């Protein structure tokens, strides 16, 4: 009988085992007698140097500053609620189990429903529709007696508004006024014996790019949420942001702003409100770090006007403008640098016309303030009280001139002249220009105004008015211009239905526009 190690296979096995044992023994001896390289020692036994004392103190001081802002502004930040109809809920019970099921109560509480038991029909346990208060946005308390700033779009289309404070104490609110141009609204609650904490309003004209920006509000209904960023840019125009408003600029920030933040405060590191969060630019609908706030100075101007007059009275210059950046060659107008706005047209008999401002003039300064863009100039003019005389610096043919302009009032007629449009009961109409006449294939004998847009849910929409319709007769009176359209609508009672004759697709028909508020 041959021994195992005498066979070739046995000899190979013995050799392999010998090599393996030798390697293992060598590794153990090397760890005992040879020191590890310094880099390996650092990985095995790490040591971390303490941070510089000054750096840690600075970081903790900044952290304390953020916490202080939260403590200061959170009591001033509110949630705006409105009724919402909740779909009927199906209430099922869990089927009986042979033994007590320890998970049944958990699932009942968590899901508020189970699965139908045998023989039970879901319809038998359905609940009637219920109305619940749902968050629509945010707001900020600006006075101890209950005035609140928010966005107009937050409260638009609701018939009841409830304000929830930081501690969820709730009050019914009424609308004091709202401004469509700037999307600002003012609400009022009666606090009774409750002590309200008004926010401190800052000066948005002093905001700089790089300043801390702290947004508070209720995104997605998550009350008292605070996010931190910086002021990314100032002077953003409504055209850049995509917001359909005017007579204001925007502060841009990378502090996260989401659905539900609208109407809430944007603050600086001192806890002063510098803006009202209003819009975001996002392909997804959520924050990507590009949010916009209406400057608080604009919001204060609107609020003061609404409280004092019940409406917003704005100054009016009477020019059609173009941003300098849109010029293919600014040097052709004598500009040595990109600044100001270009006058395309001067409206006859307007304050600008009376002061001698001409087309191709470049407005570079208004009342001592350098003009950034169209929105900036509109904001400056709009805040000026009608009747005030202000100096306006212009560049004409390469030379700087200063003209004195007595600012007028932006009335409906002035607005129609400036924009060529007017609105009534939800329909926005404009002049029937030769270009529109060609596009709509209208004969020369058709007179009227063209419907540029129809707001959903308005009387015009209910009547069936559509974009592209030609309004020929309104309340038995022919209209051939926006001015005539305005003249007629001013004589109509809000509680009366009005017949409107329109032309659509080469046919003429009459529609009845219902009263407002129905």
C-alpha cells in the first residue's frame, strides 16, 4: 500500500499546504517585528486636528444669527388657508381574523381604511363630500392690529380666507385690497386679545448681490419652514422671470422657494423683510435655486395706497420703451456704455411729450437714480405721486440733457393708450391693427376690437367669448376702438347682463355676458 505523499497528486497537495502555511507564518512574524509605514499608521490610528478657534467661533456666531432670525420672524409668518372640497372617502373595516391581529389597529390608524370584509360593498360605507381648510400660501404680519401682506394669486378666486398663526391659532380674514400689476394683496384679521408680532420691514433699495437671503413660509403645507441662501441678483424684470406682472422688479435668490412659499417673507441677516416671495423658475415645479421676491419697498407702496385710497394710484410718464440690450448697436444712439432705456414712441399729450422727450432718446437717470431697465423705470415712475415734477436725464445724439417732467396719473385711459388694450369682465381686448386684420382674414368694413385673452372662470368665459373674437357691438353700442370700448363699459352696471355682438369665423352672433360676481 503506497502512502499518500508518495503519489504525484499527494506530493502536490503537501507542497501547496507547505507554501500556504509558510506565507501565513511570514505575515504574522512581519507584523510582530517590522514597523508599519507612517501613512498606514495614520489610517489605522487616525488623529484629527482641532479646528482653528476663531473659525469655529465665526461659524457658531453665524449659526446663532440664523437661529435668531428664525425666532424673530417665525411669529410674524402666517399660513393662508381657504376651503377645499375633499373627495368622498371610502371607509372600510378590516376583515375579521381568526386571532387578534396586532397590526390591524396600526394599519387602521395609518391608512384610515382597510379592505372590505366579505359581503360588504364599498358604496355602503362611502362618506359625503367634505369641505376642509387647505393651505394656499403664506403671508407676513405687518402691524399689531392685524394687517397682513401676501400675494394676490394666493387669495384669488376664494370666498373665504383663514389665517393660521405660528401656533396654529386661527382667524377669519378679509381682503382690504389687491393689486393686479404687482401681485400684492393686503388682508386684515381682528386679533382681539391675541398679541400679534409684526415683522420689521427693511429697505429693499439697499439690498446687494451676495447679501444673505432667508425665506420663511409654508411650502407644501409644512408650516414655519426656513431656508437660507443669498441674493443672487437684483433688478430682474418680469420678462426675465416669466411673471405676468409689471411696475416692479424682482430680487432673485437661491434660498429654496416652493409651492406654498408665495406671500411669505424674504429676510436679511438682521431679520428685516426685504421682499415678498412670489415666483420660481423651474422646469420641474420645485425649487432649483432660482426664486424671485417682490421688493418690500414696492409692497409697502402698494399697501399704503390700498389703505389710504382703496386703490393704487401710480405715476405716468407716457412713453413706449426698449431695453438698451436689445439694440444691435448702442453706439448708434451715442451711448458709450450699456445703460438706461430707449424711447421708442412718445404718446401725444403725455407728460413726456409736454417735457420735450423724443423717440430715440435714452433715459439714463430718473430723479437722481440710475435706470437699470424698463421694469426699474416703471417702478420708479409708478411710485411717484402724480403732479410731482422730477428731473430726467437723457442721452440724445451722444449728449446728456436733463428735462423736468411733471408726472401724470396712470388712469385706465392712459393705460389703454400705453398698451393698446383694456379689460372688462374677464376679456382683454386690443386694437384691430392692419396686421391682425390680415391674420384674421377680415374685410375692411368689419369694425371692432379683437379679444386678446379671456380669463378662465370670468363672466366673459362663461358667455363663451374666445380669443380672436371681434367685439363689434357692446350693449347696443358700436365699438371700433379700445377707447370706445372703455367708454361703453364705464356706463354699464355690474349687476346686469350685457349683450355682445361678435364676429367669429366669418359669422356674426350675439352672446350674453352675465353680471360680475355670479
